[in-house]
C-alpha cells in the first residue's frame, strides 16, 4: 500500500482534470483538458456523451504518460484506485444496451423552465425543499430536463432505459456499473436526502422509475473494477478499483479538511460557493446536501458569478495590458486603498441565486467619480466577492452555524490581495491550502479510503491535507469595509424591485 498511487478526476462543465497523488497527498502528475466551448448566452447546451468519454479517457492516458516519464517511472499497475469529483445536473440518456439515445443535456441548459414551474405547482416549494434540500426549483435540475424530454421527444423518452449524471456516466464507462452518490444526485431533485432514497413523487412527475437510475452508494465505497473496454481506452489496469466520489464542491471541502461542524470553506472559481459542515439537517432557506462523511450534511450557498466577474472585466478591458493580464489588473487594484474610494459593485451579472433568488438581477457599479480608474474597478470587483461571502457567513451564523475561520480554494486563493480583502471584509481569519487542486485531492482521499489505504476520511485528511498561508483581518481596513458593506446591502435591497 505504501507504494500505491491514487488517481482522481474532476469533471467540470467544460473540461476535465486528472491528478495522480501519492498516499501522502502530493500530486505527482496533473492534466487539464478543455472539452466543451460554451457560447455566451446559449440556452440549449448539449454534448456528445461518447466524445465526453473519449476526452476523459484521453486525460487519463495523458496522466499515465506523464507518470511514466518520471524518475523512477510510475506504471499503471501501481494505481490502486480512482475516484471522481463531479458537477451535477448534466444528464446522459442511454438505451438498454448502454448507448446514447440522444445528445446529453448540460447543466447550463435552461430549456425546462415550464417543467420546473410545473413541479413546483404540483408538489409545493416547501415540500420539495424538505425532501431535497433545494430551496428553489430551477430549470437546470435534472428532473425538469427529463420531464422536458417526455413532453417534447416522446420517441427518445421511450427508448431511454437509464438516466445518468456526469459521475454516474463515467463510472459506468469505467466499470460497467451504474452507480452515483447522494451529493451529486441532490440537485437532480430525484433524491430524497431525508430518506436517503429516491423521491417517488418527483420520479412520478418525470415519468421514470428507480430501475432507470443508478444505484446510490456513499462516497469512498467501491463501485467496481476497471473493465476490459475501459482498460483499452484509458491504459488503466483492470486491477484498479473504481471508487464512488462526490459533488465537486464537497470534494473540494474534503480536500481542505472540511469534514466536521464549525468548518467553512469557500471557493472563488467561476462560481463562488461556500460549504459549511453540520451534523444535522439545517434548512432556513439554505441549500442542503449530504456530506461525503456518513451522517454529516453540508450547507452550500452559491453564486453564479464569482471569479467569473473578474474574468469578464479582464476579457473586456484588460486586452491592452502586456503579460499576465490578471496579475497586471490585481497589481492596479493593490495600489487603490481599501474601499476603492467609494466605488461599490453588485456582482450579479447573471442574477442572484442566494439568499433570495432573482434571475433578472444584474451587476452595478455605484459611486463612480472622476478620480476612479481601472484599478478602482478591479478592486471593487474583488471587494464585492468579500461582501458576498460576508453576507453568506452572516446567514449561516443566523442559522446556528459556528464559524471561526475560512479556508479558501479556487483561483481566488492564489491572490494574497484577494485573500486579505476577504479577511478584512468578513473580520475573520482566512487560510489557503498547500495545493490549489483541492477537489482532485478530496477525490484522491475518497479513492484512498476505497482502496483501504486509510480506514476513514478523518485519517485520510490528517495524512493528506496540508495548510498554506493565513491572513488575519486588518482592523483599520475592516472599519472601512463595515461602512462599505452597509452601502452594498442598501443598494442590493433598493435595486431588488427593478430586476
């Protein structure tokens, strides 16, 4: 076991990452492949499941090739197990022979708006929330997509024997078993997190039965062994175990050691998401998910536009800058005092998802004056992420969640300035991790548990997760941000009637 390695996959909306880790949690090979280009404003977003599998297989092969070029070379037979960090909602439709009946429908596809409204009307928002942990029914949820298929493509619907989400589909291709985990299934609306079983009323609405869905198993359990076909496609050995993973945000939380109450992680990637671990179901308007740890749950407030706001600004207004555009923009922001000299941003470029969903809400820069330049706008964007997090932290505390400090992940954690802004805005310490690949690391921990390297996730976290830098609040800046936060909340409230 001491010489074994762990392979993990991170299945995002548009790309695939593969990471090879030793049992101490150190990454020895990493591959990042972009899979799908998504057009801006695209409402119908489909993909070829076979091409998706081939992209995953190619990422695995490339990772193995990198490993074999090391000194000494790492051979495929040394890989003990593989596990997956996955996004949700995306659905693949297979016939009784395991072949796609149509293109898959990606999570971003919002064509099922009428079906989402119909589910809400038939079952009621409160009933759905208490069963699924999701406070609102969105057209991107898997159940709404399946209902859309039944109403609009009846012939395809009749041919479809199996509905799988991203993790379930890749597990199926790897070991010929239809298996998924509770956290990925949560936003399908098909799974009842209280009963830890299928939500029969939503299955009936979508017109499907449990036999058309994967077996639900806890993260860290073995789904099967690499099949001969998958071994041919990927280069993996048939002796490698395929271990059930979890939702990407939860895998990232596990990689950060967020497996017990009082712990909070935040990830500023394209989406901004927080994960708080609890030992009981806590509702109060918060999205709730089963944790990767048995008996634990996650509260997961999230926002559609997190670091994506900075990317939007870079793409529109950073092109004329030389070198690393992100670094140049952040350097400009560092020259601007805390509070951006009165410039405040509401970062809702694609609507508000939490705590009060408003799909029509849009972004705002307020307080623009002649003294404001590009650096002020960048700093206002970075500070707006701090305000989003502070709003979520206050909501979580009001729900009884104890928060002492925050561990940051994602691209935003690479910036010392951004980390310090978040600590100053929220008035609590923020920490980073030694690795920037926390979702892959979390999946590797689950792979380690499934392979029997460690008895449980608690032991895996102790052995594989290491802290990075710590940022303490600057009290002078905190006073500035206290005033800015009042203005931020006032703007958000007063503009809510416009959207």
